């Protein structure tokens, strides 16, 4: 279940989008994004802004189906061919997408039934999903145009909730979408944030199943890191070989899990 309020999610969508827009000032939009192969920075920003406007359209229209792309106003980005846009124009369009979705979410509240692709068919799903969508893609852009994550420090409750949501997405994919668990991948994994009390997770994978819970328990392998690093490593944005990471136990199990835990 989400742990942040509906209003907090809306505030964070605005906050994270503003921080992402700031990275675009003077940025080379043709710069490759190392964490999203085959995407340029401009393409990633268009993806993020399009997702915001798409979710905002679903909420505003109380849609009960997945709307086609041509129903979403300005969903493709600023006018003109992709790759020709000015970074300031793209940032303004992205910020506008945050306004579209937060205005719609605030007007609706968290309990309105709408179409979603997930387990929760309400506006609350989109508030949480868009918050973390921008949060993670902000890290992608920082790695592409700023060369690192020096200024990337999301609040601990937001980062922990983003990891909760990611594990719930994987659980949904395995249990409800029947995404396969590779044969032989089995065991327990403990994720331990070293700088946020209570931010610990136990993952159990195997037998074609997956489950998780917040817990401090022994496991076949443990990954210890600051919470931001733990989140980004879980989403394959950072390798676990850096100085901030400590792996205890079955490293092969951890590597296999990180390679498998996808929802493309």
C-alpha cells in the first residue's frame, strides 16, 4: 500500500519534475542515456513528459480504458521533429505535463475509479506511479547530462516507497501477468538501507513465485547500501560494485535477481 498521502505524491511530482527540468538547462539533448540504452536525453524527456500527460488524461477523463496516443493532448512533445527542439522548450513542455497530471489528480482525489495497467484501479495508482516515474528518470537524466548523482537525494520516505512500489510491480508481473521466473533462480534476498532506519526488505523468489515484505531477517544474500543507492541498484541504474555497496552471501543469486527483475 502507498505510504504517502495523495497530496504528497502530487507535490513530489512537481518537485521531481522541476529538478529534472533544471538539469536540461544547457543540456545536449542528443547525449546518450547510459541507463536507458538506445535512448537520447531528448527521447527520455519526451517519454517522461508523455507519460505525465497520458496519466493526466486518464484521470481527467475518468477513462476506463487505455486511451490511444492520439487522444492525449500534446502527448508527443513540443511541435517540430524530434531532435530539433530547444532544451528550454522541452523543459517547459515537461513542466506543463506535471501541471496537467497534478491538476487532474488534485481535482479527482485518490479514490476515483479509472483504468490502470496494475493492481489498483483508482486515481491513487497514478499519483504514486507518476511520482516514481519522474523520480527514477530524473536519475537517468542526471547520469546522462550531469555526469553523476551528486545532487540526487530524494527524501527517505519517497525513496523507500519507490522501492516498495517497484517490488509490488514485480510481484504483480509474476503473480498476475505470469511473467516467468527463470528455472534455478531461488532463494532469499535481504535489502538493507544503511542510512534509513526501518528501510529493509526480505525478498523470496523461487518455485515460479515471488513475494516480499519489509523485514530485518537473515537471507541467502544481503545487499547493504544507502537507501538512494539501494533503490537505483534495484532498478539497475547503479552497479552494486561501488564503494557504497556491500554484498554478503550468495553474490550469484543477487546478480541473477537483478538481471531478472524487470517489467519492460
